[in-house]
C-alpha cells in the first residue's frame, strides 16, 4: 500500500511543478495486493477508489491493461515514453469522475498472452485467463472495495489494447464498454492481423484511439476491426491522431472517460 488514502483537494492525485510552474509529473495514491495467476505464482494488482461515499451499487470500475514492458504506474513524468504521462492522467480523470481503477500486471511485466503467435496453447489454458478470472471474481466478492460488478469497463494500450479486445472474446457479458488505444483485435500482433468475419454478438461498445503514424501497430489493422464491428451493428467510435505514433495522447483521458460515462 502506497499512500493509499491520500487526498489532494478532493482528488486522489496531485501534480508536481517545475520552478517555472509547469507540470512535470502526476501522482495518484493507490493500494496494492497480489492475486495468484498459477501454482503459487502471484501478480501485483494496483487499485484505487474515488474520494467520497460510493453509490448504492458501488463504484463503477475500469481495468487498465498495461502495454508491453511498461506496467501501469500511478505516477508518471511528462517525459516518460509512449505518452505514459497521459496514462497516469487517465487514472486521475477516471478517479475524479467517480470510477474505481484496477491495474493488473502482465506475466513478469512483459506482455499479455492474448496474441502469442508461437504458442499452440488455447487461451483458456493460459495463466492470463486464470488470473483475469480471479481479478473479476475479486471485484464481485468485494476484494477491492465497494464496486459495481454490473458496470465494469476495460482499456489498455498496445499489448493491453489487444487484451482489452480479449475481454469481448473470452469474458462475454462482463464489460459494459471498451476503449482500445494503439491496438486491434485480440489475436492480432502488429501488421499480422486477421479479424474474424463473425465477432461476438454481445461485443461491448468500443472506442478506438490510434496514431496515424503508428508503425508498431498500423492504423489499418484497427480500422479493419472497427469496420467489422460496424458491419455487425456494434456501437463504435474511432479517433485518429494524425501526427502521433504508438502512444497515449493528450486527448486520450478525456475521450475514454466520456465514452465510459455513456454506459
């Protein structure tokens, strides 16, 4: 647990400023616990609740899935790579808007197992599937505090964005809406991307955010997924930053919060 109950002017987060009064970093307090992924191996899960009294049904909750090699952190500097500062700003804006935030770690902090092309292991036999299932059960059982199990959302960048799509494929009915940053369908990996013609009929409404200059995950892979969802009658939106590549954007936090607030 790290300063888990700190509040700053009715927020769990505060800013660090330079001598010129420019924002240098954002920090949010959080709790930390460990959940078993497989056979005695546990992974860290960071989480935080908004300030104040929860709604009668509990706080709505957003799970944020990390990108490859960079776990979700509740403190980020403006100079952090891949727009990490705006990931922390997303945490701040979600908490300030009344959403609880849960940030589980990928296996050994590397990447999610949703799109391992070299593996013949069915996803349901992966440690990710067991671990995420236990996180969802923890939400239902009150492990993270008073949360609304009927208002769960998911988002993530890169590997975490693919894993956000995985929530629609392998955890049907669990999530109200998704927001995918710099990624595509659950089994895609960069330019290697096959999106099935038939997607889950209960696929949650999905917001896509992508940089047109992304060479790691080409924007066309996102658009293929986006169009398939449109063809299936799923509610979707996309926002493309014409000057950015593979990263969170300054606009990402407000757009994701607004999207989740619709549901």
